[in-house]
C-alpha cells in the first residue's frame, strides 16, 4: 500500500513508519518538525516538510501522492499544556484534522487510521474502560481528539470515509532505533530515566492523595511496538470502528518508580507536588474488541521489559535526537 503518515517524525509515528516499511509498504512522512525530529524518520521513507494548519500544504501532497490510506499522528498531546493553552489544541489538532479530511475528500482517499486517546473518556464510569462508555473529556487535549473523531465520522457520513479510531493509553518504551524525546517531557518513564541519567535532581509525583491503593494515579502502559502493530492491522484490514489499545493492566506511579529503580540501579529521589488539573485517578483499557476484531495481541506485557527498552535507548541517546 501507498501510505501517508502525518506526524511521522514523532514518537509513535516514527515507529509505525518503521514497521510499515518493514512490511513492504510505501511510506511518505508529512511533518512540520515543530515537535518531531528529522532523525526519527526512517531513511527508507519519503519526507515532505509541511504543516497541516496550512490547507495548501496537505492539499498539494495529497493530490501528488493520492495514497491508499492515511495514518494520522500529528497533534499536540500534553494534558497540562492543553489546560493552559486550549487555543493551541483546538487550533492545531482540530484545525489540522479539518484540513486533512477535506484534502482527502477532494482526491477520494477514504481510509484513515486516527491516533486518538483514552483521554476522550475523561474520568470513566468504570474500569476497565470499554468503547461503549460515554466520552466526556476532562481537558482540552481529550476534547480536541473527540472533536477530531466527530469530524471523521461526519466525513464518513457525507464523503464515504472509512475511519479507524485507536484510543490508546500510556505509550511507552522504545525500539533500538527510535525512542521518546519531547520538550518539555511530561511522561512518567522518560522523566524517571532523566533522573537516573543525572539530568534531573528528582522525580515529581503529581499528587499522592488519589483514591487508589497507594494514592498515586494508575495507568495502562503500552509499548510503542504494540501500538504500531495495531495501526498496521487497522490499515490492512477492512474495518471501520473505534478500538481501545492497552494491556488491561494498571500500574501506579509508585509501581513504575520502583521498577525504574530496579532497572537503572539508581535510587531516583522523589518530590510530591500538587495534582495536575485534568488528571483522572485510574485509566485502564478494556481491549477485547481490538483482540477480537483486529486480531491484535500486545507482546510487551512486562513493565520491567518496557522500562528496560526505554532505558537502553536513553542511555544510547542521553540528549535525545541530535538537534
């Protein structure tokens, strides 16, 4: 297949691009490199420097490539930042999808695999979270992703689109070539590893008074290779639906901290600070639908192995990708 990957210079997009190429697909990466890295794009992929906020950028590449399908990763994805700057999230995430959908429609491209998030559910009514639960985001990031899903659904109704929404939980881990390099970095595992590398004095825990066994937030951590595999299955199969992607197992911040201490051999001192606005107490996936319909089965279930893969990448790239 001829596949356009938007945001292919980012954390998850880079790994999805690598797997697509390994499976023999032809890939073009479209990225503005604002938060992605040129070095994170597989050398076998074609690269187009463009910005989804500019309708002419995506329209021209869509007309030239006329891909069989689109994998859409390009978005801002920081919950805290979205609470401070909602304008960025609605302008970039929603505006970008509006331009992408229209560019696809104009050339008759109907298949899109959309990188969505469990943040569309907000504070869930029950855990594990299944796809039939109400989507009630508690932050502008989750709201922006939900609006994007609605845009693609309306293009399904009006233009014959075949969207697949992959609502995944906490992406983590690394491959030998590609890992996590954000600025600012807000994710638990890389921030723990930065302390172990001597780049930060301590690790901040945002609240230890949640209604969980140890008071810290519980999340479902899923390796990026498993996420990428789900994207490949979604683009290769004749499906149109929404799927949660997670392991079904929740780990608290303290669980992850203690495992990182074991993996790195570093004491990793901590500092407890106030909660972040918009953080639900517990998010764990119910992913039976992905197993049954996509035939997706995550291979990286061991938290220690996940953190070890990230630790190996960060040791080899202590300052991330070259500037």
